[in-house]
């Protein structure tokens, strides 16, 4: 409920183009930053890539180092 009130207050506020773009920019950064944090938490903080490409699977053969 509080979030809806805050959004309504923000939408009712008079602002110029610069203020509007600032608010939109902050919202975009917050949304993408939150997604990146959640993604890193779900991966367990592992820095090793989980990418499987050609040569990494049974169809591509085995990789020998």
C-alpha cells in the first residue's frame, strides 16, 4: 500500500524534463542493479562460468587440457 501512495505522490508532483529523466534513470538503475544482485546470490557467488558450448558437451566431444 505504501508503495502505491509513493508512486501516486511522485506522479502528482510537478517536475521538468530533467527531473523526470533523473527519476526514470534512478528507477532503471535500481531495477537492473537489483536483478544483478539476485542473479549473483542465486549462483552462489561462484565466479566460474557455467557456460556449455561446442566442445563442452557429449555432442562436441571431450575437452583435453
